[in-house]
C-alpha cells in the first residue's frame, strides 16, 4: 500500500515554496494537483464506494483548493492535509444528498483500472461492504489512518477533533470491522 | 495507572505503522485481535489511482486561466509590497475597519454640513 508520503524537513520546505509559487502563478497549482490527485481520489473512492462520486468529490476538492489558494497560509504541514480536510467535508455534505447512482455491471467502465480489480476481488468486496456500514466519522478516521498513513495527532488536527476522540473513533471502528469481517477473512 | 484499551490500541498501531513488531509483550488478547484487523486493513485498503481520462480532464480544467476578482487587481500592488510571511489578518482587519469608520464619519460630517446650510 502506498501511504501519503511522510515529508522530511527539506521536502516540506520545498512544498512550502511550491505552494507560494502556485499562489503567485496558478499554473504551478498543476504540480500540487499531480502530487495529490491519486491520494484524494482514492480516499474519496473508498469513502463513497462509487467511481462517479469519487470523481465528483475529487473535482470539487481541487476546485475549492484552487479557489482558496490565494488566502492559504502555510502552517508547516503538507498541503495534502488541507486537501484531505476539504475532501472529508465534501463527502460529508454529499452524504446528505440523495444516494449516488452506481454503475451497474451491465455498464462497464470505459477504462478498466485498479479499482475494478479491487472491486472484483473478494477481499475488496467484503471490505467495501464493511466500510460502508461504518458511520461517516469512523470511516474517515480509518481511511486517514490506513490509507493515508496518518497518526492520531495529524487526523485530530485534520478533522478538528481531540486526539482522544480520534483514538475512540479508531477503536470503535476497528472493533466494528472485526465483528463484520469474519475471522476467516481477517486471517 | 493502566491505560485504556483505546490508548493501547493507538500505541500498538503507531508502533506497527513505524515498522515495529506486530506484537510485543504486554499486548493483551483484545489488542492483538484488533491489531490483526488493522493488519488486514493495511494490506487490503489499496490505493486506487484516479482514472487517466478523469485525471487529464480535471487537470486541464484546473489549468484553464481564470480572471482574478476585481478587488484582487486593486490589491495587487499592495500584496507585492507586503511579503506573505509579514501579512497579518488582524492588521488587515484593523485597516479595513478604520477605512469603514472613516467613510462613515465622512458621510455624517457631510450630512451635518448639508443640514446646517439648508434653508429653514
């Protein structure tokens, strides 16, 4: 699994310079986009369980990030943290709308990709269904921890909750997942 | 003081995430079972990259030039003089409020002058 790369001090400084360059010249935003688009798409895909919804969430996330780029203030954390925060808020807002239309098996996606492989695998289907049963906040924490590779303190800052709350959400989510996924599947 | 199960799980997950051992002395059965589920998640929650066509389309759309808002054009020279690191929202708010207060005072003074000069 490829987690969000932990940046060294030098890489973090380079990213700060890139963000400032993008603030002066929006064309440079493309470099930030290329750096984070897969991470945000993947987070959105696992969160919503739908390719169409993931595309909508990803597009809105980057559109909002670009719009607010001039007012963005660097706080010493990777720019990806802001993108995950926007994506989580977009997903949460989308959830309150009518459910997404899923592509049926009769309408194959035009470009078969890794997500089809993940979906068609038994483990992918089982995990997707187990994740779908979690409450939104628990699913967000699980995805940020296991897919984004973040620690509790980072997740807490990102979702605006205390570290204790994140620990509790993680504990409840993993306990629920353990119950949903059979012991055979986990082993 | 014994740690709560939530704390113990958080520490164990951090340890495994840092490349440490999956189990150490002191991990109880409850934590070991949850770590096992965590391991399953880590293994199966694969990164799903954005489809190529979507990625290109969105990238192109984001790269399209957008006209800056009119007020940003006006603020341009000022923003260039003040580096990003030296900008203070409090200072900006104070300047903005000061400008609003000055305009309000000007309007009041103008009305008073008009009222004083108006024929009875």
